C-alpha cells in the first residue's frame, strides 16, 4: 500500500532576511513598485518574480491599492485642524446634534458607472454586456447645495450658473431657514459651512449676524471632516441605481431621494444602537474579528503588537478566524487594513459559559500588527481600579443597530454611555443578582443606546482606557437592562502575565 507522507512543499525563494529587507523598503517608501523590489533582491543575489513579491507582501498583511486622495495641507492648515480637534475633543453628543451641516456637490449623469464590476471570462472584455459606454465630462452634471442635521435632511437646491455671494445668501434664506423650521431645530442651533470666499465675504457675515445665526468655526482645507460628504456619497449611489437618462432625470431623482426619510439614516442614527459614525481611523486600537470568509462577528482591542483583547465567547477556533486592524468600512478596501491569523486563543481559565463570568480572552497573532498612522495600542487600567457610576464612557463596534438585527453594517460606529451602579444593575427590576464582581454595566435610564450583536469583544473606553469588554445583555437598548461588560481592571494582572510570561522565561535563561 502506498502511503503519502506530509511534505512542507517547495522552500521559500525569499529568505527571512530578504523578506525583512523588502518589508523595510515598502514601509519607508510605500510607492515602491514590485519591479524595484525584484531588482533589489537580484542585487542581493536572489532572483524572484513579481508574483513572488506580491505573495510575500500579502503574507505580511500588505496589499497593493490606490493611494487615497486627501486635501493638500500646508503647515497652517494642519495646525488649524489640530486646534479644531482639540477644542472639540470632549464636545458632548447633544451639542453635535444642534449642528446644521451644509455643503455643495457635483453629481454627474454617469458619474458612478466607472465603479461597476462585471463577471466575465478572460477574452470577453469587449462583449457589449461587459462594457460601460462613456462620454466626456460624465455626460453633464448638476451642482447641488444641501444641508442636514441629526434630525434629518434639509432642502436640496440646484445651483444654476456660477454662485456668488448674493446667490448664496438667497439660497440660505430660501432653503436653510425653512429647513431649520421643518426639522424643529429649536433655539441654540449652530450653522456649519466651510471657508469658501463667498461664504466668508463681508456681506455674507453681515447677513448671518442680522439673522442671529451662530456659525461653527471651521478649519480651512477640511472637507473630509464634514459628515455631509457621507450623505453626498449615499445620494450619488442611489441616483446611479436609478440610471437617469438626462439631466432632468438627474435633478428629479435627487429631489425624490432627498425627501425620502430613509436617506442618511445610517449616518444619522448609527449602527451601534443609538450611535454615530466617528471620524475615519480615529479609533485606531479597535480590531475586527472575522471568519476566513471575511464575515465580521466580534470586535476586539489591540493591546500589544502580537496580542488582541476580546471576549471569551468569541472563540470560534484559530483555523476559522482572521484579525483585521486599521479598518473603518468593512465593505470597502481602504488600504489601511492589516491582517493576521491567530496563533493561539487563550480564554480566561475561570470563564463560565452559563453565567458569562470572566468573559475575557487574549489572542496571540501569528504576524505582528505594525503600529502607525492607522493602528495603535489600547491603554488598559491598573489592576483593581474602578470607574464611578455616572461616568460617561464610549463603546465602539460594527454590531447590529437593533435587536431585530438585519445585516452587519459596514462602517464603524460608536456611542457614549454612562456607567450604571452595580446595585441598580443587580436589582430585582434588572438582572436580579446575575452581575458578578467581574462585570460592569453601562446604559441610559431611558434606554435607546447600547452595544448589540456583533459588538461583542469590543472596547468600552473610560477616561482613555479600556475598562470594559462587550460581553452580554438582555436585548439591545432596553431601558431596564443596560449592557454588561467584563471589567478589564479585574484581569489586568492575568493579561500582563499571559502576554509577558514568554519574555520573562527568556530573560531567566
């Protein structure tokens, strides 16, 4: 009988030293081409193909992708943006809800056709079914001015010709003020627009002053900070789905979609129950736990370049799991993502599936995450430290927006929640004694804001440190049942012992 013995396969053409060399090169110079790397290795005595270079970089969590377009910033712009961020770092959510955001956008008749993909065979690229007819300048376009707030979308106005200061003031009078009344913004609302010359003209400022409108101070060259950009994207996608044939259709579809109350609800209401979208890659320590097929199922926090902190009930086995850091939108490859398979899953030895006690787990990664502009480490509290009831914390994740579920949303969401005392959480009207000393609760008396399915393992951050790991609850956003989190401070010594025990053993010898 013939027996097939296991084999390791062909040896790698690139040595570990060579792999380190090309990794250093692409980290220092991300625009390096595969041919440049082939030439570098050839000079070092190793001949490989560009395909081998791609496979090596992919194994180390890197993919070739288009560079993101960002505003051109001068040092003064950078300082102004940092000042704006620092001034509004602890801005209450209630204050952001008073802001009426505004901007203009250009919508082309065939603007989004270039993003469509087709399934075809290799030689069928010019089959009419697999092509998209193109015309110059997108087939024509319309310019729109719009506004929205946390309460909904305002009026949409088509700009005819070139807009000057007088036309802008007319747009504000005929569209902004009626939108504010229709959305019942009430007193104290704040108007946001950028620093375009016609917006900051003396006549415009005088008009705003006479109308007693408070204007949000806005840093120059910062269109990426305005959440209305997400709304414009959603509007353009929905228009493209309706396939307008001419500019008249384009304007008609824009108006119809804008009056639809569903437009922007993901942006306004969020995915975590009652949450909102943070700035892209502003929560750098959060990771997505996914199946090998790319399906998100849990969150986690990067606490060491080799280690992730998450919930023990997220354990599905090392072979079925992939860890993704640096992600923001799960449905879009942004070029900031880093991937690593788990090497080992270490749930806490006292974890109880029935009571959810000690629902905490560490994941050791096969390949370390690279700390940088899009990935950072999550600070942890000291052993035994607590957080007072009433303290407002923040939980983030890609979980469902309600107990009803639906699809896992694509964009990271976050929500602020106050800590609930153990006495209230353990009362007969709530969890009736099921909250152990290793758990903390967070939520509002009125409910409506909470973590939900898919957020498990994610971080609850208080005072800049991960005090909680999303664990369990009774429903999502229920007034009687706040969310329950594993108290990380109760396990800080276990975390340190687990992570650093291997280093300590090495130092002993």
